[in-house]
């Protein structure tokens, strides 16, 4: 099992990158850079490539609506070149509120777009001449307004002809597709003890169709990390994130994370969190998050307990433990957990 951490989403990205560089020295294997509707991730990933030497640099995630498959492939090739072959590209559909509200694109065909982005990115990195017509047309045909386009291949030679492509997915159909064609999986709000009951069947179905040449599906999941006799209190820091996702990431009936909470068995709580969050009562929504939810998606407590949590994630199929170290000595926390892996 490898060890990774997300880049601090808010604040000064240069300071956050400096902090991550220090964690690399403590043994961190990878860093994940989010985007949403804040800073773009490729710019920050490029800076991280210059500030680090060994760790992998992952996008979590590039959405498949605001970038063409060709641009995703160019980003993969560019990041891989300047990092010396350390890129991981996480892809996903994001959500309707960001795609429609921020990027001004209709939220249609999320699975087809993701599948096509993976297929075309791989072909482009292999320097194939692309003549493809699906959700995306390459080149644009005359009947859709094309005049001068012709089939092309990427101009530069990628460092690697295969850059790992991970997918952020939650719904059964999307998880099934991820297990079939992606190099890795980026689930959100992952509870190891409940993961199999939610995703076991679609993961198994997808893996049945998986090309053996892809190798085993990699899984990235984890949570807050704190070690100490009083560290259990740190679990409460997960409440704002859970409340935001379960309560605020989509309208009623259109929130993937709320659906996940229901699938975990928190149906009444999920409905209550959403009602409170959407009515502007964010603190009340956070208080409504079940204590068990906070505990099971984190790694906070005495050392023996945290070691048990690490093994729970491992047993659930996690191959890269993604942690957010909390405390005055994050590098020490990383070094400690790395020693257990």
C-alpha cells in the first residue's frame, strides 16, 4: 500500500506545495490536486513537479466537460514530461451544478464522455493519428461546421505512452465502467466496512470485462489522520466535508453523495443533513452527521486504533491510503504511517 495526501484546497497554493514537498521527505508517495471551480489543477501540478523529486502528482479531478479529450491527453503528456514520468490523471464527470453553472455546458452523457476521454487519451499518448467520431469528433466533420480539420497525432513525443488514468465514480454504472477500463478508482466518502455492500457487485461486474493488460484496479481512499490518546476528537473535523457533500452537492434527488449516504444505511440522517444544509443551516447540518460516519471514514485515535483503521482500508481493497494529517507535526504522522505500510 502506498501513501498519499490531497493538496490543501484553499489558501496559498505555493505554501501548500512547499508543505507537500516536506511531506515527500517523510515518505509521502503521491499528492492529489483538486480543482472544482477554484484554481485550475494543471498549473499547480506543474509547480509541484518543480518542487518535488520523487512523489507522483495526481489530478483529482479533471472534469470531462470543460476539456476536450485531446486537451486531457496534452495535459497528461505535459505533466508527465516536466515531472519525469510521475503523472496520474484523475478524471470524472464532476456534477451538474459545476458543469452547468460554472462551465456553461449541458450535463449529458457522463459515462460516455468519461469512457471516450480514457480511450482517446490512451490513443493520443500512443501517438496514433486520431480519426474518431462519437461524443467528440476528431476532426470536426463538414456537417457539423468543420472546414479545414484533418486527422492529427500529438506533435510532441510523450515521456510515457501510458499515463495512469483514474476515475472518480460513485454510482453503480460508473463504478462498473471504472473497474472495466480505468487504471484506478477515486471514491469519495469511502467507508471501508461498508464499501463492499455499496460497490461490491459493480466492481466485480466491471472486473470480469477488464483487460488483464491493465493490471489490478488501484483504489485511492482514506481520511483525516491523527494519532494520540486525545486524537479521536479530530474526527469531528470531518463533519463540514460530509455535510457539504451529503447536504450541498446537488439538489434533492440529484446528489450522488446523498445517495451514497443512504446506501451506507444513513437514510434518515442524509435527508435531514440535506434539508438543513440547503436551508442555510450549515452548522446544524454538520451536527446531524452521525458520529459513526465521521469515525469510519477517518484514521484518528491511539496508535493501536489507527493501525487497525489502516488495515481496515487495506482489507477493503485500498492500494493507496490518502490521508489528511492533522496536528503540529504532519511530517511525523506521515513517517509513522509510512512505516506501517
